[in-house]
C-alpha cells in the first residue's frame, strides 16, 4: 500500500499557521511519468534545481559517450538508466525541494490512493486539534556537569522480558 508524506508550506504573512488546503501529499515509490517524461515532470512540479541537474547530467553523459565513440546501442540504455533513476528518486527530489523552500514535513500516512490518504490524515489531524495540549511542566534546566539519575533497571533482562518483535515471551515460532 502506498505511503505518502505530508508537507505544510510556510505560513503566509497574514497567517499564523499554514492553511490545511495548501498541504502537499507526496507519494513514495516509483513515478512512471517521471521516468517516461523526466524533464516535463520536473517542470510540472517546479523542481528547477533538479531539472537543471538532470539536464547537466544528461548532457555530460551524452558528451562523454560521444567522445568515447560509443555506439547508439549503448547510448540509449545509458539515457534510459538516467531516466530510471529519476523515476525512482522523483519523490525524494520533490521532498528535497519542498524542504529547501521551507516546507515542514508533518508526517506520513498510508492509503490506497491520495484521496484516501488525505481523508485519513485530516481525520487524525482534526482529532489532534480537538485535544488541547498538556501544559509543560516547570522543570529546572539541568546544569552543565550535573549528576543525572541512574537508570531504573540494571543488569541483563529476566526470562520473562520480551526483546525484539515477539508478542509474548515463550511463544513458539
């Protein structure tokens, strides 16, 4: 099932926080259109530095293969490998660009498609907004070199402790 990361833009001058309508959901995984039409996909998503990097990489690869006298039978798969790389890393390039522009990553959500992922995210978002945050406890700041409390438990785990991903101790595999 696809995973989406949720990104919030920086608030506008008249806003205290970003409007939820402006949130962007970026799907993880392979992007077919980024593979097939890499420059156009990068333009549509306004990934200017990624587009520049793609064009420079493609030009240098073509120039290097031309100077080496490599046949067209090798040049085509080399270009396809660059496009394949863009297809696999399209979501990463998109998230990187959003982060560079000051967008904040709010989390991730799982859904069959973007609409279901949005429904799940906004349902959890509204539940979080309905519960008021707990007031922070007034704890003194730790001083440099201060002695911290020792851990509650010392020594090796007992036979009844669960370590790892097993649901209960003593369960057969």
